[in-house]
């Protein structure tokens, strides 16, 4: 039986798939369009929402011990020790994964851009191809389902900023909410003098039409008194969620962002990339590829359904609902663990009257 497979993309999903495939005895060729660890567009917070991944093997800056959910005032939530949430240097982490894959015999080919025509040839040259090329995936460019990635996407804009971030607090990240758009902003420190600062908004929320994230990001820096801080780099991107209905195209499997496996609530997706990459490789090795969509959905469905419902409530009732939620740290912890009692969330929504007055964040 042919044991040679190809993997397109040297991010978390592709590298995780490569390692698992090599450990399972497959011959693996991995193609990365640039260099491993370059071109990263990410806040670099790694959260293991399902509690099934180990601590990143390299690049860990600190384990996040608390989150400041800021909504006009600080709401500090201490995180349980067993919740896996780390700030990482993603480039260092991915390079360590590449070294591990190479030691296992994976043939890594950097600066090797795969075009649509070459993908078609690869499908004939390899037993299976794992498409971990991100969103939109290379496969979508062949079959024309690119619009599926923006259906439930979160749009992001981020600066890496140099300055004094001691005000955030030790082992702490800050997530804020505003009335101007349905979305969030964040400050993820990578040390006392550098942080990733970004804003994200739901692409399909009516209130967000016409909202320009770059302008909101600049306004945020001014509002926080950080306008004199040095901007090191910036990017804009989007993270897709539950927009792809077909994950296997002939002998091509989609994983990670290519499979639209980012959180419908906060846009994070590194954990899902790792898990889907491992699963795809495992099922290829055991000749059970036809089970991939069902197995993957069984693993993530509770998380995605719950996060999507919370996001729908948020879009429907806006930030006053968030203000209500933040009054209950225990409820916030349950949301982080994807175990919120949905009736308790719904009970916060008044059946009549003014939700703004009902959920005044400054009310005692």
C-alpha cells in the first residue's frame, strides 16, 4: 500500500499532521510557501479549550493566570490551574515542531509555493494530500468555494507594539468590549515591553457594517494612552468558523483554518488546527479517511455549538448582555470552559423593557 502523503502548509495544523503521520509510519513531504515560522498573523495566545493538548513544547512566554475582561471597568477572572492558556512566541514554537518532524524523517520543503495546477498533479502523485494552507484553502481556489470562509468569519486587525505594558499585570491578558461595534479588543503581552494589540469584529453582524478595523485600532491606542508607543508590525486577517460543509475532496483532507475550525466566539484556532491535523493523519494511516468529517465533528460539536449560541446572543443583544455576564465571574469561567448553563445566559435577557437599563454595568 502506498504510504506517501503530501502536506501543504507549515503552520500548526500541517506540522501536527506531519508529526503524527511520520510517527504512524507514513512517508511525508511537507510544502511551505515561505519559511517555517514566518508570515504569522496571530495574537499568539494558545488556549486548549477541550483540555486534550499538552503544553506547547517551545516558545512559551508565560501561562496566563487571569484575564481582565474590561467593559468600562476591570473584571478580573482568575483561571483554574488546569485550564491550558499560554502566551507563546509562535515562530519559536513552530520551528520546534518542524525540527521534531524532521527528526522523524519528514521531508520539509520551504519556499515552495503550491499553485492550483500543481495541486492537481499532487493528487495523482500522492496517496493523500492534507491541505493545511489556511483560509481560504488552496483546494477552495480549485473548486470555487472561497465565499464559504467569510460566512461566519471574524475580521481582525493587530499591531505588535513596543512600550510599557506593566499596567496589564503579571501573567494577565486583557480583553475589552465597546459599544461601537459587536466584537472585542485585546492586549496580549509578550513581555513587559511588547504586546500584541488588536481588534476583532463579527463579519455578519448588522451593527458592524461600515466599521473600519484599522481606524478602530488607532482609536483604541489613543483611548488607552498608547499612541506614542512604537508600532513594530501590523496585519489584517480573518478567521473562519463553521463555513465549510465538505472536508474531504477526493484524496484531499482539509485541516485547521482550511477547514474553518476557528472559534465562532473569539476567533482562536491553534488548538483546533493541531487536533484536526493529528486526526487527519491518524485516519489516513489507519485507512479510515471516510470517517474524518464525523470524527472531527463529534470532537468539536459541543464547543462550537455553545460558542456559536453565545455569539448569536451577543450579536442580538449587544454589549449590555456582556455587561450582565461580567457581573458573574463564575459564569465567565464556565464560558471559558465551554460549559455555560445556557438557560442562565438567556435569563439575563429581559422579556420586555430596556435591556440597556436592565444591564447597566455600573449598577451595584
